[in-house]
């Protein structure tokens, strides 16, 4: 068993798919991830089908689509009862499994198949209640207090965990939650069982707000000229939801100076993580483990970051749903070097891909696909198109993409959108109302009709889409979702 390769899965929170230097971003610097990408494959059309923290992680952990894992929106406090997870599969096959950082499951200390968890979910409102001892839930807070005093807190600087107010980290850099994750990962490498291969899940809370990078990382971007965020010809759709004076806004215009600071801090958090990932990689080399390790890097979702006067996630647009996805293996392994792949892939594909990298079978019933056959040239694509969705209070958004076209349907109004993202990657022009695109619009609408037929919400009768139906963030009919 010791001859099996090690697997490291890194998941970051709210990192946009375009925010890599190697992807051509005009501002952000990620030199170490760029180097790792050159040694492997970068999937340029990777998506989060349900782009917010809880449902995205359900797909990552289970290898299932949203309609099958049942979490089609964000809701805390719903038990995770899935019998099969990526961690349980590696554990079952003899791997030592460790999770460090954000899991965002419930109950919070559920192992979800891991042998051991070092937990830091960030500032989780659902769990941060003064009637509870939060140090029994979060492992970062007692670690921090051991080093700084009994009253220190993650929240000392006062930044809300969904706020676009930005400032530097208020403590020594080595105490930042990003550093904590890597420090604990290095400790795992020291104390692991050397007779077993390991599956290590490193889950960073950043660049999700609070926007609090170390000073050097913040200052690196404060005065950099940044192109204005794209603004499409359809932004009227969200005008009724604008909250320009809400620091945790989801729609609206920030004053230019505040937007510059928010973007600078967001990019600073990314560069800080990039450096810390290199810190981990160098220690992996020192332990002599890198040459037998597969390394996968993904995000649970992106951040609109002002695109189309929108912020945060849960939306089908590229800033929210498009994610980075890198995969690197040993030099003589199954993953080619210096390769880009434009197949449409999703978080559910991580489990079967990493299991095949390890020489292990995928469990029956999962819907994700191993990406290795595409890399071997045995298949041109993983799926003909991807179906994504997310509830947003009393409505939901449904969307489909094949990497060239994107179709969007809003369940409350029935409004449709159509983008040619191969020619218009910034989604500036909504083609849904143009007569010369009526045939394409019909084709995509009919696909969604079929996707939603038979669902409990009643949004499709198999012939047409039916707007105005009640929606919920967790489907009641799905085993394992906790809502039976």
C-alpha cells in the first residue's frame, strides 16, 4: 500500500477562475501556482454548479450533481448524512486521510469520512453564538489564543466575513488563518504514518472576506492601475437589489476608492495563499514526497467582485461560477505537463479523477467523471453541457453551458439570458432577445425543460418551463441531504 501515490487536494474559498497569472489576469500575481500549472494541466472551463460554499462542497465531497446531493442553495444547520464521500473512499482503501481548514458541514465537527480534522470554517455566523463555547468547534481560535492571550479573536479587526471593507491583517503574519492551514499541514507531514499513502485536504477560507491580507500583500496592489470591471447591457436586471451603502452588498456600485481597496485586498489574499502553497510544496520536497504526489487545486466558487455591479457568489455568471482547476502529478504519472484542457468540468469530477490517479475505483452511483480519459485523448469532452443552479431566497436561477454558450433562466419571472462566452467571455451582451438567436435559445430552453422534468419544484412539465413555483435550498426527496 505504501507504493500508492499521495494525494493533496487544495480547495480555496471564493477564488475566481480568471485570477491566475497563467490565465492572463492583468493584475494578480500567482507565480508559484503558475509554476505548478506548468507542471500539469489547467482546466480552462471549470465550473461550480452551485456556486456558494455549502452546496459547492456537497458536490466536491460526494461526486454528485446538485439534484442528486440535494443542496441546490445555501442553508446552514442541515445534517450531512452522505454515506459515500471522497474522504470515505480514500479511507476505505487504506489511505491516511486528513482535513485541515474549512469543511462547512453540519454538525461542524462531522468527519465526513476523514480520519482526522483540524477545523477552521472562518467566521461562521451559524456557529458563532455566545451560548456556545466556540473553541469546541473551531481549532484555529484556541491555537491563536495560546500564542497571543486568552482574549484574542479571529474578529479583532472588526471586518465582517462578507464585507467589502478592506484593511491589512492586524496580527503577525504567521498567525493569519492562511498560515495556520499550512503550519498544520506541515505538522501532518511530520506525524503521518510513513507506512501509508495519504489523502490530505487543505481548505483555505480566503480569499473569501474578510479582506484582510498581510500588509505587504495589500500594499502590492493598492496603487496598481486596474481595468474597470465589465458592465453588461443587462445590468438593469439587478438594479432593484442595489445596496450601495451595505458593506456586505450583493448588488450596487461601490465608490471607486473603496472598490480599488477591495480588489487590492482580494488580490493580496490570493498572492498570500500562493506563497503559502509554495511553502507547503517546498516542505513536501524536503520530506521527499513530491515525486510521488498528485496535487489538485480548485475553488468552491468565485466572486463577482464588481462585475456588472454585482458582488459575492450564487450567480451563474463567470465571475461567480467559473473556478480555477489545476492538476499536477509525478513526472512519470498519469497527468501530462504544460497542458490546457477546455473540456467543461465541474467539482463533482474531482473525486473520480483523484481516485483514478491513485489507482482506485470510483464508487457506484456518483455522477462525476474522471478527467484522465480526456487527457489521454480517449474522449473529446466530459459532458455535452453542464447544468447548474442556485436558489436565491424566493427564486432560483437555472443555467446551462457547454463552454461556448451559456443559457440562464430565472424561476420567478421566467426571464432568459443567452451569452456567447466563447466570443464574449465577459458576458457583456445578452443575446436572448435578438431574433437571429431564437433558434439557439429554443435549443437551450428545451434542454433545461428536460433537465427539470420530474423535479419536486414543478418548474417543468416536460414540455415547457413553469415560472413562479416555490423553491427551497435543500431538496426534500434526496437521501443524505438531511431534509427527508
